[in-house]
């Protein structure tokens, strides 16, 4: 029994030694590859993996820098500096191992192959482009269209690809392009300035037109108000004239009634202001003449009033004694 337990203990110890020596713990930022029996590359997802039957690859990005001297149309050389970063593509691990080999440096070797491909793509683009048409956005658009091919053929995922610099190798060409770009910018600036002036002129014309329309509407409203005011004033004047005519008719009717009363009772003439003035003058002064003023309404009554006054005065004089006769007596 003790022999069996000793054998079991030895086997367990040997198993533990093998586990410690052979198996490793998978790091979070590491992908572990293995080759299946049919030759395909797979991923180990467990926390432990056998180090002699697996390939750990870091998923950290690898810097990518590339300087390309390419010829544009007319054999004009340009220097292009490309920067970016690359990482292994989990979906195309088979291509990555085929290009980089079964080694921890597989990503670096694949990135070197990607540099060669990018250099060829840039030269292909520049050889069929005018030098003034070559720009960083155009190069990036051309390369971004090939990212699927890079990932599929090399198992590399390009990240943050950018053009660091783009310049002709010939200083004269660079100076000519700089002058051409400056002229283009000045022309564009002048065009924008003209467009701004045109827009401002259109806005001013539209504003003046709107102001003119508003002033016309305002003048029409003023004309309507003046017309309304004139009609109101005319109506008031007409009403005033009608009121004055009505008062004149009432006054004339009253004077006619008064005249009729005086005709019927002539003695009432002595109660009128004119008769009172005449009596007062005849008593205070001898040979005095009394001036009786009559209103236009009284004059309009005709000679009847004068006739009444004359008759009344004659009767009054006949009834009074003659002062000369009294003196002689």
C-alpha cells in the first residue's frame, strides 16, 4: 500500500512539474495561436496554454513610418512621408502567420511587407497624377481604398494612417508650386470678396426695395387718414352750417312772432330798448336827435317796424304840450 501511495505521489509530483514547466498564464493583451491537425491556425481562449505548442502574440500597435520618393507626370519627383500604426488582425491570423512566420516577430515582418505594398501603391498613384494634383487627402483616399487588401493579404490592421509631409524634391518646382498655390489662394480670396460684395449689394437692394414698399404703404395709409380727416372736417363744417341755419331760422321765427305781437299791440314798442333810448334822449336834451341802431335781423323785418315807430312817436308828440306855448302863457 505504501508503494502504491509512493507511486501516486511521484506521478502527481511529476504532473505538477510538467504543468509548471509547460503551461503559462495568458496575458490580457496577448493572443495565443495554435496549429490544428488540419494545418489551420486557431486561437486559444483559455487562461492557460502550453508554451511549446502555442504562439503568443502581443496585440499592441506597431509604429509604421515610410518615406517614398516617387515620380509624377513629367518625371517630377516628390517626397512623401507616411506615418501610422499597425496591429495584428484577429480575423486574418492565417495570412499573418503565412507572411510573418511562426515567430513572435511575425507582426514586425508583416509590417515590413506592408511598407513595401504601401510604397508600390503610392508610386502607382503618383505616376498617373499631375504634380499639382497630388495632395495628402488624395493619397490617403487612395490608400484607404486598399486597406481591405492589406488586411486580407498580410493579416495587418492599419490604424491612424496619415501623410506627414509632401513636397517636391526639386526646390524650383517647390517654389513654382508655392507661387501657384499663393496665386490660387489670392484668386479664391478675390472671388470670395466679389461674392461677398455681390451678396451685400443684393441685400442692400432688397432692403431698399422693402423700405420703398413700406414707405409707399405708409404714404397710402397717410393719404387715407388725410382723406378720412378731410371728410370728417367737411362733415363737421356742414353740421355747423346746418346748426347755424337752424338757429337763424329759430331766431327769425321768434322775431316774426315778436313783430306780430308788436303789430297787434303797438304800445309794447315803448318797452323795447330803442324806445327807451329815444324817451331818455327826448327828456334830457332839447332838440336832440336820438340815433337808434337796429340789428341786421331787425332791418330784415322790412319797413313795418319803422312805420310802427313813426306812428307811435307822432301820437306821443301830439299828446305832449308845446313848451313854447306854455312859456307865452
